[in-house]
């Protein structure tokens, strides 16, 4: 299991109380490293490293889980990086700023639905597990927080299809107020692509379901060399 996040002492103790084979704590803050050094536990290994530069798949033996109280300024890029290897993990249990948690779990045609929701839900079953007010922390942050559980789907896309989905969602939500015929124009042949998937070109990205994005990504991949 990999643990990432600020102030990990209490979380580390809670995780070590469970029957884990091993726990790898990744921490950048030297103050937290000092706190972790006080825990004499043979199952615990500590990395003084930036989690953004860590290859979690290579660092952990299967079965792998990630539990993280994420630094809010890098939560989204960390999640995207782990999602690219979602099939390698049993589960990810991650704390985010509440707004980000809502974006991950949002339904189509709602305020928070966007690229992060499509990628996350295409690859995982996503559930908001817990809401936390600022007063749950010391010092209290200025925002509410939420814990999201992500369980990767048994069937994961091959790398080429994942890359096609990333390009598709970047284009679709990069200009989300435009109709799809306009927002997907940069991909080339937007109207033909939409027609092949029986999706009206006048629709906007936030109205498409995960299944419709899946059809578009597969069609986009099929027409490429």
C-alpha cells in the first residue's frame, strides 16, 4: 500500500493497525519525515520524495492500493497519473478539496461534469465516501474536503485507446461552451466522427454519457494509422 499526503503520522498509525503486508509512505515535507521516523515498524518504508515523480506501480508489489491525503494543489495531476495505470491498482482512497471530489463523481449534464469525471468514471467506479468540514483538521483549511474511493474496472483500455480518450476529452471540454462540431474541430473530421457514433454535432460535451465518450474514443482510434 502507498500512502501519500501531508501530516501522515496519524494516518500511518491507522494504516499500520490493519493487516497490511507492507506500507510505503511518500512524503516531501521534512517535518513529516521526522514524525514518521519515530514509528519503528518493519512493514513501513519511507520515501522522502515528491509523489509526482514516483512510479507507484514500480515501487509497490501487487496487490496495490493507494491511500492519500493529497496536497490540494497537486491532487488532480496525481490522480491523472495514477489513472493512466488504473488496472495495476486494487483501489485508490483519496482525499481532495470537495470541489474536486464533486468533479470526479459528477453525472452528465451537471455543473461539475467535465474531463476529470469522464476519465475517472471511464476507468473506475467512483464514490464520495466521506465529507469533512474545515474543523476536522488543524490548522483548519479554508475549504471543505471529501474522500473519494476509486475501484478500477476489471477491464481496462489499452494504452492507445486511453491516449485517444485523453485527446478527445481535452478537445471536447477545452471549449465546453461550443457545440461538439466546433470543439472537436481540432481533431479533424469532427462531423464525420460524430455521425459515425450517432451523436448530434449540435450537442455539447457536458451532455455526453461515459458510454458515448467511449464510442467516440474508439472511433477516433480506428480512423488513425
